[in-house]
C-alpha cells in the first residue's frame, strides 16, 4: 500500500513538471503548522498499532508556483517542519509525588504537490483553491521527561530538576507518511496567503 502511494506522489510530481505556459514563481514560504507523527506503539495482547500525535510548530521552505493554462496550474514545495508540545505535570503513580512533565520535539521534511485553480477577482489578485498529496519523512522525535520529587522542588527551575531524554525515532517513529490536502488561499501579485487541512492516507 505504501509503495503504491509513493508511486502516486511521484507520478503527480512528474506531471507537475509539465511545461508551464503562464506565470511562474519561485519563492519562500513560512507559516504555522501542526505536523502529525505516525507512531508504532506496542499494545499488550495486540499487534502493533499506529497512533498519531499532533504538535504545534512551523514550516519553512522553497515553493515553485506555475500556471499551465488560464487559471489552472500547480504548486510544489520542499519544506522543513518543526513541531513541539508538552504535557501538564502529572503524578506517576497513586501518590501525589513524584510528578512528571513531558516535552516532545518533532522534525520533518515534506514535499507537497498541489493542483490549483486561481480565480482572478481583480487585477493581479486571485482566490486560490488547491488539492493534492504530500510526501512526509520524519527525521527525529525526542522526549524529555522532567521529574519533581516533592513539593519543595516546585520552586526549583526545570533546569535544576532531574530529567531524562530519549530519542524515539529509531523504535517508535514511522518515518514515512502520505497525506492529502485541501485548502484555499489569496494571492496579490507575487505574495500569497493560504491555509488548508491534510487528511492522513496511510493512517
């Protein structure tokens, strides 16, 4: 299944390399992102299951935008995505202490290939609708656990509290993911603003 999906993404990318007869742009993009990890977690008495986790972060990358025929074209990008989150302080057992807070960081590369249509609403001004797949590759996933032994340690900075760190990429992270995105945007001359939602295909 994954091989088929990867081939689909490659096919879309190849089609997107078709000669663009209209306007073409090369630029940079940056924005808010909520990357989703695919985790391979063992469950007692069951086969391994996929468990997605969502993080808040940002993405930055290079984008190529082209028009094939009037209004219709495509956009390709190569992005780096960072995401992070943290849990609240929670008891690790039946007693109030020790308490644990978990900080997680996630790093990812992605290649979105979007087909799009631009509705010109004024001179050099467009409304954009787009859809297409994104191939994602997880690079790193790290957890850091901070431990508060007792109430007195709550007044101590996190740097002074005991903690442990673990790289989860090798045993927990499913590095390959393919999503399908839908979204809309606004473009004025060479500047654009857009947002969308990605549906997990492999998940």
